[in-house]
C-alpha cells in the first residue's frame, strides 16, 4: 500500500485567541499539494521502518517518529494488526510549517487501514489522530478545508480554484514555541467568509487582505524569511506568504508553467534552498503528478 503524504499549506492563518491550557485558537484556510512525502507499507515478519529521500538524514536515529506512533495507535485502536515494514520517502523539509510529520502520520494511518482491512470509520480515526497532533486530522482529510479551534474543527472549503504555487524553504529551523512567544497579539479577527466558486484572480484578490499572524513573529526569529518572500515576489508571484509557523513560504502563480519558471530562477540563485513548483490537489492519492 502506497500513500501520498502531501504538503499542507496554510493559505491564511489567523490566531483568534488562546485557551486556558495554553493552546492557541486558529482560523486557517488549508490546501494540500502534489509535492509531498510518500509512505509505503507491506506485511513483514517483524516490524521495521526505513527512511530515504532528500531529507531522510534529519530523521535518522529518531525513536519517536510520528509514523511509528501512528502505526502503534492504529494497532491499539484495532486491537490487532500484523507486523509491517514501513518505508518513508522524505521529500519535504523537516519542521518547516507545511505539515510534513503530521502528513506522514496521516498517510500511515490511511495505508495501514487498507493493509489491515480495518473498518475503522473516519470519525473514529479522526478523533484518534488528534492524539498525534493538532494537524493530523486535517492531514488525514487531505482536502481543501477551513480548520478552527486548535485545528480540530474542520469544514470543507469548496469552490477554490486550482492553484499553481512554488514552495520555498531556506533551510533554517524555526521552533514553533519561539514563534508563538514572539506573537504580539493573540486576539485577532477570524477569516472572512469564503468566496463563492471563483477563478484565480478573484480568489487571490479575496486572499490578499487575509493574513498569517505568525509571519511577523517568525521573521523576528528567522529574518531570512523576508528574503524568501522577496524572491517569490521578484519571481512574479501574485501573492507570497509564509505557511504555518515557517519557515516555508509559498507563492501563487497563474499557471504551472509560470510556477516552474519562477522555481528554476529561485533555485539557481539559492541552490541550498528547498524550492519546489507544485499545484493543489483535491484529495491525496499515491500517483500524484507534481
């Protein structure tokens, strides 16, 4: 069983409050892309886990990987589950604001549910997935959505146009706790109502006045984020913004060809950066083109 673990992109992220337990309340518009990791699972004599790919070295020797926690969670939930070999192809930067680890965990849950022939329904699986992290339920859905609360209140986002984009990460770690500590205002207005079905230009016009409330504090932690945004702007992006708590940023383009040209230009200028042209998807699948 093979599952695509798509990058999660926060097109807008408004911080609307903070709970008594310290968790921040969010209102975020999320899409998923053809760029992502890949999780493969198969039956085995004993449990085994292997990581390969561009960013595999960042996970070597990690005993508490989210993929393994997802495997153990589903096995406990099902009350059974034969030994499995899991291979993670790690193509996305680690801890970079595009949900790599959460998406890997979600893809593992989807793949093992198929391999083990489990009848676990989506609601039960979503509730269990929340114990792995606030982003895992939305990555389990892997479809355009609005997430509220701590990320666990999900609502489909329908009518969004297909979006070509370039993802850029400068290779700098931005610890999420440090970003939230630098956040000056935790009581911000929520997202406006989503537009009706519209094209690229109308959608980007709606998106422009929305925000990522974590962008400014992340830039105070990692000033290079401003260089990434400038590179996307100079590459012709209709809109450039940071995703999640950073440091990955995205630029939206009117066509995939424009995104590819911008990506090639940025990669040539900054060969050490992660730069990827991609496009949004409607649902995670194993055979994604970009």
